C-alpha cells in the first residue's frame, strides 16, 4: 500500500480535512520521535524575544548572555517575550587580545565542531558550554535559540568527517562552489548527493540534544531545497523547534510555499537605527503584505533600540566603519541608538500592524527605559499578537495609512497614519481614508499618546517627521 505522509495528504485534500482525519494539530511533546506537524502550531502569534546580534554581533559570550537572560526574564517575559537567541559566532574560537573581552575580528579563524562536523559551543566564549545558560533559561520559563549558517562547515569538509548514521562523509555532500559572500564558515549542501538530508538531520538532532527551542538559519532564503531539508530535519528531531529563515533581501514570492515550511521569514536586509531602515521596512511590507499570517510571520528584522554594538567600542586611530561591517559583525561602533522618539514609535507601530515577530536587539542591562516602555506597550502588543498582517489602504503626499482589522471582530482594529517625509506636516483625513465606514460612529484611542480621540467624521492630525498616529478603533458603545 502506498505510504502517504501528512504533508503529502495536506496537499491532496486540504488542511481542514487533514485536521478532521487526524483529530488534532498539536506537535508531539519534546522527546518523542514523531514528526512535528503541522509546521506553524508553535507560532500561533508572531514570536517575540531577544537576539544578541545588534549589541554583540558575532561576539556574545557567557557573561553577557547570562546578564541579558536575567533582565529578559524580569522585564520582557511578563509581556510575552519568549525566545532568547544567541546569534552567529557561538562556535567561533576567537583570538581575544590581552586586556580585551571581545575579539577585534568580525569572524573567527577557527571553529569548534564534533566528530560529525556539527558545531559546538566555543571554548573561548563559553568555557562551560551553553548548557548552564540553556538550563537557566528553561528554569526561568524562557526558550533558547541559536543562529545557524546554511550548509556544512569548511572544517568538516577539509577533515572529511563522517555524517552521523551513514557511510557518507562531509566532502561528498558539500558544494564547494556554493559559498556565502559575507561569512566564510560553510559550504552549501548539494541536496542531490546521498547523505545530504542525513547531514541536516544530524545537525538538528544535535541541537535537540542541546535542548534548543528556536533556530535561525541564515543565508538560506535563496536555497529552497535546503530550507526543505531543515524543515524535514526539524520534523524528525524529536523536539519542538521554531524555524526562522534569514536574511530577507532575496526572499522571492515564487518560493513562498517553501518558505511556509518555516515559522517566520525575514523579508528585509539587516535593519539598523537609521531613517533609511524605516523606509526599508515600509517597502518590503508593501511588497509582501499578502503573504503572512496563520502561524507564518513576515519578519521585518530585529528592534535596534537601546545600547547597540557593545562589543565594538571606539578605539584610538579607528574613525570609520570598515566596508562590509554591517554584514559581518553589526553596524557601527558602540552607541545608544540614533532613532528619534517619533521614529521609534513609527518603527514599533510598523511592526505591530504588520504582525512582525518582535525581537529586541539592544543590550538589556544597559538599555534606556523609553525603549523598554515602547516594546512592552500593551496596546501595541495587542495589535501585534492579533496576528493579522495590515494592508496599505491610502497614500497621498508623503502620508501612508495602514489598517489591521481584528481577527475575530472585523469592525474593530488598528490604524497607523504614517508621515513618511522628513518634515512635520498637517493632514486632514476622513473616515473613508482610514478604511472605516463614514456613517458609523467610532471610539478611537491614540496608543502612543495614551488618550481618546473624538470621532468628528473628519480628522486633523499634525504628525512629526517620520512620525505616526497609531489608533485603536471600535464602533461606539461596543465592548472591547
């Protein structure tokens, strides 16, 4: 009899019918060997967390992760932030100059791998391994994640190490002509070669043994077959693992069915504390607004608020960023972020209305309270966790209006009125410009200013440069 797995059956008869046939959608509990099906039930709302890249580049170490974890549990976890993620370089055996805590190089010349070519925590950065940090995270009710580069390490290929559970070796599956332009650690995997899927299976098996809950795979959006390989490996690794794919500048809507095998998709290049990055978010949101939701989230990248590039202080004789630094170890030198308050409000309204994952990037022990206040605003979070990707409904003279309806109450929702120009302006809008019914009376609440806005049928707003009026709306007299 033909063997049909659940993913094949879904494609043949539809998701609803599969749900009826199999009774429930839940992924198995950790420790089982059954496939994790379907792919998005771990992320019914956009994932929220912290990632070490914006503040520590590829140089996070044991001390800074421990300190950030404690603040994360205290200040962000109560608001629904759940995933604590160490970015690239956790396996790099960096050379640390005397008197320094962090390396001067953006990437390590040497990496640590096991006998099957799988990455292990750096002895330099994590002398006690990642286990104490992962254990502490789980004790605090926090889930732990790691960054991974697509492919097989060049070191494993040079040593031609065996692929666990097979007769194949790393050099057999490596495509040595497929390399990442900005990170030298790996070769791509040729998925036509015997042992290729088993290699990815072994990598996810190792991460499951480490009790990792979230994996961010980088340099992968342009390689749909390797995305499928990772997704398949996650299904069989015996642990519930959220799958994030990155970076997003090359994300192609033609591959959307493949991308949806993951839980979240970066749709932008790296985003930093610059005005052009606000625009980068708007452009990609508009291009991709029809594709997210239902457990699959369009990721506008991390939140570069607060204390950034801590690993890279200014040093005597160094006056400019090095070419390519943004892609290697973060952007710029140590600083508090360069956003104005209005730009930060726009940044967070953008992500709330787009139902983008929210991953804070600043160093938590030293970040300012305004940043914490913005990223934990309960009204903003309600919009984000509503899980509906907002749509552009009106544009005129540098003004955008984006609307996100409530997922179960279509006459309730949120509106963002964005001034995308570099100067303040006065704007007059009617309810139809907000995507609302002219003859219906509404109650409005200005989220960033914390006050009610009267429904006069016509609205006059003065909005600062790069600013936003972020409104919650509902029909007058209706319960929340």
